[in-house]
């Protein structure tokens, strides 16, 4: 069967969680022997992949289309796909499409499976990244159609499944839960052992929060926790790393006002080898995000035996089970108390050992096997009609 795989907009590989998952999926799938043929569709950088015997990569180009601005009475340009995906799928005789990220540009007439990790824009509409007209239009204009017309919807756990059922009126049988796998990059990356020295950090001398500076990531709570740790003479620095999504300046100014500049370190996007070095040397990873329902960073931390403290959202509980310590993400005092629990070596060793068992159940290999089993099952349905016939108005 010829299967189309939609990857989304690939500009900076591994810069965000979604791309980390997508690139891991591609790498693992290409290493798997299968009877199927794959065509991967993506936007962004050209020639990022190489064609193989049973895999072809198609870069969907952009062009600048004129648009009249009513506000300024002038003509401006914006980027839009040069070749609608729906027509391209038909041209390539694709039997079924697997979307690794939501596709909202047009209605897809080829049968498809839709992967969606969360609907946080509906759960947390008050945050700036979710409340703008642009985001609402992008996510809601066609998301209803995209999800309700999908043959199956793939999501990470039962919390996300219930959110989708409630908000988008999808029947239970059409939603499949598949736990997120840990990213493929962590198996082969080389460690930058000098990185923490460059930033005057010491082993077990800092807590790590690897997350882009979105407002819903709740960095402010960890800054306030740092203030408490300073008052209690807990000698742990807070280290942030990630791309700035508009909130970093506010956080830096807050650190200055609280006189915590020697207690909080802001890093930009770090490489995989640098991130590995941070995980291996951190006292723990503290993840106070207000959105879930899962975390790729948590899986990375598990792999490198970095203890995890994370928000007590039900989604994280289902993902991590007993391999993490949970706290109230709106209570900085609770965060500090949970960090102090790790002074008990027995507690620390227990969550690390449970994490090592859990990570073995969440590999990219097992995820790909489940995906291929789904495609094999769908093949029996796809045999019911032809690729060459037109079934309109019959």
C-alpha cells in the first residue's frame, strides 16, 4: 500500500517537541523493513531528507501571493502552499495519509489518520499564544472538519482522548491512544561534557527546566520557587533553556527585580549534546507547565536518569506513572518541598529505577510497530474501492 506521511513545517529540526517526534518517527520508519511504500510530504528546508528504495520525500514549496490590505489600502504578500496537498496526494496515487501534525489548509479527500497531541488552545484560551485571532482562526477554522473526517485520530493518552471527544464531538471508537515514544536522537548523541563548565554549573548543583518561553509553560513559578530556595539556603540554581516565544523578557526582568540573577540562568536553544550534558548533571528536572497532557522532555530526562518533578495534571500522571514526583504547578512552596524530597536517596533512586523500566516501554520502535499494524488493518478496508475511479455523483 502507498502511504503518505505528512510531517508539517520542518525549519529547525529538534527545536520543538513536535519536530523532535516527527523526525524520530521518520528515522525509525526508514530503518524498518516493510511491504509498504511511503511518500513523505513536508514544508520548509529543501533536501533535508534523501529518497530511498521504498521512501520518497516531497518538499511542498511556497510562493508569495498578493493580498489587498483593507486597513492600509495597499498590497502585501504572504506565504501559502504552491501546490495543494489534496491534489498532490491524488496525483501520487496515495492510498492513505498519516498526519504527524494537524493539517488545516484544505479538506483532504484521501482517507487519513490524524495525530494530535493536545487541544490546549481550547483548554487554556486565556494564554496569549492561544487567545489571538490568528491562532483561533488557524486552529478552529478547519480543525472540526479535520478531526471529524479522519478515519482515526491518534493521541497520546486518555486525558487527551476525552478532551477531543468533548470538544470536537468525535466518537470513542475513532480515537486511538498511543503513548508518546522517547525521541530517537538520545540513543546516539555525543555528550558535550564541557557545556556545564562553560556556564559555571556543577553536577547536582542546579534544577533544569527545558521548555520554550511560552506563557503557559509557567516559568514564573520556578523563579518564585528559586526565591524561596534562596531564603532557605538551598544551594540550587535554576536553569532555563529554550527558544523565546515572547515571554523571556518579562521573566528576565522579574529575576532582576527579585535580585535572583545569580540564582537563575537563562540559556537559549541548546544543541542535543548540550541538552544531554544538562540532563546528566542536573539535580532534577522541574516541569511546571500548565498544559499537558504529555511531555517529550520528561521522556528525555527518564532516559538519562534525571529525576523528574512535574505538574500534577492527570495527563502527566498517566504518562509517567510512578516514575515522577508531582506538585501543584501554581504553588511555588509545594515545588520547593517536592525538590527537598530528593534529599532522601531512597526516594530518588526509586523514581529513577521506575523511570528506567518505563522508558523501555516507550521506544520509537514499538510506536512504529503499532503504526504499521494500523496500516495493515486499514488495507483490508482500502481494498473496497479503486484509486482510478471517480465516485462523485454516483
